[in-house]
């Protein structure tokens, strides 16, 4: 029984109002059933959306044959007790570093909760701002069309936009039309405006977009751009490509869509969410359009698992809305990149642990889960 409904039931029982008690009981049962279906605690046989979560897992007999090989491949202990002991040791080490006997960046509250302060922004010297402005003025201002043509010449992205029928031969006009359609979609200006600006007929642009621009071809073309960007010497200044982050952006839209939802907080009408994965080299290696009412944590691992680029991702950061304990578990068991969460989430979800040998005895517990 949901706790927020118990007061209504107690009040109806105290008043001996059987009709009100029955209505509240039925409503609370429906709410509990809804929450159970969403969490997976309740499943519906032969349902695709609310199936038993165990049906998505490998059968136990098959897992028994592959367990040793898999654990060796991802460097994970075969026994759960050994894995928990290793995690407990890592937790002790990490907490001792951040606490540092009261001198670290985090602290323990009087009630035992772990308090992680927010990161403070670094002060940028005035000289650095002046240098940044001077460098920006030195950069040439290029038309977007010319820039896209140059990127295509270096990366060959248009060669990855293949015809749905598998045709390889193409005329120079096809490459011109491809870049025009990519630019029209990237600028969100539409094919009609692009036709008026370039003189290319709308029918040609529409036909090109229909037959050449699909999700699989766009992903392959984006992979080629990310890989070329990763090999440039200047990108090493920003990072090695080992760290990435993900977050969602919400956009209003018009027309009908199976993904769009009405959210008065963000949209006048309906809208969608675009969940994006970006590397520390400022390259976008994954993008997915999702339902805006869904939790973003369900999609964090998708682009990491499906990463076809040369980026050697070893760490991934996300905000509170993009992480759950399930993600951390999958990251550990599958040998995936280490996940980072926001300080607020980390402090609220730190589980209780036994005090280590060098932990201050005055505050031995970070707090309950």
C-alpha cells in the first residue's frame, strides 16, 4: 500500500465510511500496480512492454557455461563475495581520500550523512579573456556551405550516405544535393527554403533526402567525422577522448510523432528530448531522440555500447536524471566505462559500510542508503 494513501484509508476507517474506504483502497491498489509495472516488480505474461525482466537475461544454464570466460574477459571476480569485498575496499579508499581526516573536499554531517559540496567555478584571469577575444578575431569567418564542403573533402562523409538500393555510382549533382539536404536539416530551415536559396528544385532535394539520408547512413557519416577529428593534433589539447558525458535537451515540435509528449513545463504544445553523448574532445559521437517523459538513465549505456568510433571511452559522466544504481551495476559487470554522477546524487545514494582501519572513529558511518 503506498504510504501517501494510507492516511486516507485510516481516516475512512476511523469514520466507518465503507464507501470512501473502498474507493481509496481501489485507487491505492491501482497506483501500486502502476508503480509495480514501471519498476518491473509486476510483469504481464506475453507482453513486450511489461514482460518479466528475467526474460531479457541469459538463461541460467547458458550463463553457467560462459560465466568463467566472461568474468576473465571483463576482469571481474567470478564469485559475488569477492566482487563485493573488492568494491568495499575501493569504497574505503575513496572515502578516506575525500574525507582526509576532515581536510578533504567532502565531510560527514553530524547525523552521518556524506556531504559533497558543489564544484566552484575557476576564476578566469582578465588576460586570458583578452587573449581569447584576440584569437577569436583572428579566425576567418567562413560560410557554412563552404565549411561543410571542406569537411566533406577531408572526411568523405558524403561517401557514407549511400543509396537505399545500394547504388554506388553517383554524379557530382548528387553530392551537391546531399550536402544541401544535410545543411538544410542541420540549420532546421527546411527543404523549401533551401531550394529557394540554392536554386535546386524541391523535388530533387526531397528525393535525395528520402533515398540517402537514413539513421544508419547518418551514423556512419558521423563516425567518419568523429574519427577524423579524433586524429587531429589540436584535439589532444582538450582531451584524449577517454572521457565523455551525456545529457538531454528538449525541443518543441509540430505535427504528429510517436515520440512527442505534452509537457507544459517545457513546451507550449508537444515536444521531444534529444539525448546526446559528447566526448572531452567536444565531438558528438551519439545522439538519440527519446520520449521527454522517460528517465534519461535508460539511455545512458546505449550509445556507449553502440560506439563505433575510435574514441577510447573509459569514463562517462552524467547528471542526476541520467544515472541509477542499475547503470553502475551494468558498468561494473560488463567492463564498461566508469560512470560518474553529480555530487547531489552521490551523496544521497552512498550506502552504509563498515568502518575501515584508518577511518575516524568519531564519524564511522557515511549514512544509510
